[in-house]
């Protein structure tokens, strides 16, 4: 399926709306991302975690990426969109989970 066919495919349009909201288009900042054009499989390869995180650390749009991802993961009309694997916005799944579900002190620790 070529790009023109893909863009007119109803399933593709529906996916873009789910991923990017009403516009159905990725945010403009994505073109400036350090990872633009990279193979997405790298972000899920456990052997490449540090390399990917290093690339994210120097990204000019890291703050926008992180904000967008964390917002996306917590939206969804009752269904959580959190993904436990992969590096996104310089954070691993467990790191993002800690942001979404911060630890609360044990009752005995609270004075």
C-alpha cells in the first residue's frame, strides 16, 4: 500500500485521530525531534536502551515530546494508554509508570 492509499484508508484515518486528536496530524515539533526518521524498533530493543536515551537527552524538543507522551498516556476516556515497554521521551516504561503512579509513603512513615 503506497502513502496515498494509506492516507485514504479508513483504518489509517481512525488511527491518526486516536493518536493525534481532532487534527489527525502529528504535532509540528516532531519534525525537529532527534529521532525523526529513525527505525522505531530501536526504541524497544533492550540492548539499545542507553543509546536511545542518550539520543533523547540531546533532543531539541524533549520537553514537548515528554509532555505530549505523558498527556497521551493519561487521556483516553477511561482506558489507560500506558505502554510498559519502550523508550519514549527519554523515559523507559517503568520510569513513566513511576510518574503516573508515584509511591505514597507508608502509613507508619507518616507522622
